């Protein structure tokens, strides 16, 4: 390879969607022999050994960006890192700079979500608490500069929905948009009955119980209330396990019948073991752009029941790998009952889920990024 790739991401780790995407790409680039480095302030997990790390403003790692005060922390960390990373990128004039939204300029902007559409969806749903989050002010200004100002040569949309939103909100020409979905680590996320049994034992879920799983932060936007309402309508052998960092207290009060079968596990780093323990994954979210959690579930052979929003609609197929749902507890309960009470159907959906995930392996996804970087660097035409 005759070019170098520099990724910019505030946190490089296996926790969170954007963070893990950047981490996985380091592995793909390293295996392909592409010289690559990462500009970051927080390193939560060591990347591929062939990847160079350039830490900027490392003191930002001491400011919490998760938990109860996450909005305050992110309002400080995100703008300061963006400015520091933009300056650091200038030290790599010959490289192809791929930013995950954390610099004001570069060669490729990976758009994991269009914040303007996220806010519009919350307004349509009558949700206004987002106005208390000051980070939205910064993100709106940043996106207007980065995207509206067309400061990048190419914009990578993680789904066809994101590509449409880039054109609708910011007038990005279609010729400057590439759709490259997020990928999945097929080795980490796979069926693992032993790990699943350990999680059930840890949480006190009977081995014979039907376990429905929900994973995500922002419980309100992700539709946890609808998942709880659905399990309330199911038999007493059905449990709901919730993985996420929000306080469980207000959500426990929503359970009418399933309170003893509703388990909050908090934020976990071993989410693959939770998928291994589950019989179905439910995700009645109101807005997504790709939804890694749905793809992770499929890779672990867990049928997915999710609202067809954002990138989910690109790969969720009824009677193949799960079912599309609406944010209606009664409908969700009916489709969960169909999946959980029919062993033959459940086995077919499990096979279909894994087959779907195998089309999104990181080596295939990463190859698309390498091809784009080669095109932008001129290496493709030079060879």
C-alpha cells in the first residue's frame, strides 16, 4: 500500500458504537497491511498492534462521559477534543483522514447519525428533555460546519436512511456519499451456550425460562417502556433482561406483572454473553441509523424484533431473521409469543439471523473503506 489512513475518534474502545467501529477498522487496516494511526484522547482498549496511537488532550479522559453526569461531561469533552483533533490532523498532510465526527475537516466523514433527524424525531414524539442537554447546541453547530460546509471530500453514510438525511438536511450531493454499513465481529459475537448459562445463573434467571433481551442507553428513545409492556402481557415463564447505564427505578415502576421477572444488569462490557443467554432480542426504538445491537444479536443467532427505522430496515426481514414491530406492547407481545412458542420457527430464525450477520463481517466492511481511501489518495489509479 502506498497510502496511510488516519482515523479520528474521541474514544477508542469496545464500549459504544462509534468507538468500537473505529477499533474494528484498525484491525482490518492492520491485517490488510495498510499503515494506519488513530488520533484520540481516550484509549479504552489497545488497538491492533500495527496501529500507531496519537493521543491529544489526554486529560479529557478523566472527565466522565457516561453515567448520570454524561451530558455535562460530553459538553466539555466533545468540543475541546474536536478542536484539538482538527489541529492534530494537520500534522498528517499526506494521509487519508477518516473522521468519526470529531474533527472539523478531513477527507472522509463517517456519519453514524444525523443529529438534526434525531432531534426532529424527538419533537414528533413530543419529547423535549433533549433541550436540557447542551451538547446538542455544539453538535448542531459542528454539523452545520462539517457537513453543510462540505468540508470533506466524501461522506460515508452507515445506511441508506442516513444518506437520504444528508441530502435532505444539508444538501450533500449524492456523488459525494458512499453507503458503507457498520460491521460485526463474527468471532466475538457468536453462539456460546456456556457463556449464556453463566449469565442466567448470575442474574437468577431459570435455565428453562424464555429470556427476552434489551440493550441500549437512552431507555426512552430506545423504547424500553414498550418492551416492558409487552413482557407484562406474556406468561410467567418469560423474563426481560435490560443492559444499559440509566437508573432502573422509574422503569421498574412501569412493570405491572413482570416486576419479579424484570432484571436490570447495568452497563456491561461482556454484552456478547447476554446475547448468548437470550431467546429473543427486542428493540422498539424510535430512531437509529444502523443499530449495532441488532446486528450483534443476529450474529449470536438471536431473533430480532425491532422497529424498522434507520439502518434496521436494510437487514431485518420478517420470517427470516426476526420481525418488524411497531411501538405497541400488544403487537410486540404477540410476535414474541409466536417466536418463543414455536421451536421450529425459532430455530429457523436463529439460522437466518446468523446468515444475515455473516454478510456484515468486518473484513468485508473494512475493504470498502480501504478502497475508498485508495481512491482518494490516488493510489488506485497509480497502480
